[in-house]
């Protein structure tokens, strides 16, 4: 009997000792672990604008106007004009119109650059001066619109001047490398804004947009320009005949 009691006391002591040892370690949690914050490529966790705070578009971006207003477009000539669906060497449109007709801004935007002096020389044939008198506009949609060969440019049209679609900016002419009165019209990404004449002169075909604007229908070239830039970036030299 004494031996039985001794064995039972030993078992009780061992159970008590084991319970004390387990009590020193924290019990495993049954709750699932909190997931770590995820990180999207190119963005640090917790940084950048929230979904309710869109970043303001910078000049040259293809985002909409900063004020959130729709960007309007207009056919570049007041009066009778025609244009082909092709152009030599690179995408652009020659809008044929009588000398002296009023040329207007094709978009709501800001003037980037104005050339008031015709320095083109045929024997040199420099692409940078081939347009003669020209106006270069950054649209509120982030797209660059270039028009050239003007006879005169209106007073008050200078770099930094805000313009509205349909606002007069110049008169049709044939300065630069032009044998007949017309407007050379090019649409391109902003890229270097003023110095990259090889992109400024035209990157996408404008005729479908000219068709729409002439008919009074709004049509944006943003998607077309974005696709072109995804393929070509901002070239540092002409892609075709300079």
C-alpha cells in the first residue's frame, strides 16, 4: 500500500512539473497572422497619392487638363481648305489653303515656341528651319501640335501664351520649304518640347483627326500618340529622311 501511494505521489509531481514547464512558453495563437503590406512595382508602400488624389499632369504628359476640363480641338484653318491622307517621308498633313487665310489653334493649350523669321536656305535644307514661320503648341491634353509655313504670326502669340481651340494665331503662307500656300500640320508627343524638330514635325497621321474637327466632332489623338511613344520613346535623331 505504501509503495502504491509512493508511485502515485511521483506521478502527481511529474504532472505538476510538466505543467509548470509548458506554462513558461506562450501558447500558440489561433488567429491568422496579419499580412504584410504589399508593394506594387515602382512604388514604395505608403508613398504616392491615394486613390482619391490624382497627381497633377506635368507639361508633356498625356493626362487631361489639370483643371479637369475637357480639352477641345478645332480644324486649323478658317475657310476653304483641303488635305491628303498621305505625306512624304513621315506622318503629317499638308493643309492646302489660300494665302492669307486665318490659321487657328487646333487645341486648348499653351504656346511653346514661335518662329517669326524665315531662315530657310534651300542649299542647306536644314530640317530645323524648313518650316519657315511656325507656331508650336502644347495642348491641355499633353500632346504637341505644330503648324508652319505661315506668312505672318499674330501679335500676342508668344511662348507661354495660353490659347483656345479656334483662336486665330497666324495667316496661311508659304515660307520655308514650301512652293504653294499651305499649313504643314504635325501631331507628336511633347518630348523635348521645342528642340526636337524631327519629332515635332509629325509622329502620327493627323488626317482622321482633321476629318473629325472639320466636321465639328471632338476627337482626341492622345491614345494614338501614347501608342507611338511606347514604341519609339523620344528619338534623339530623325527616324526617317531628315
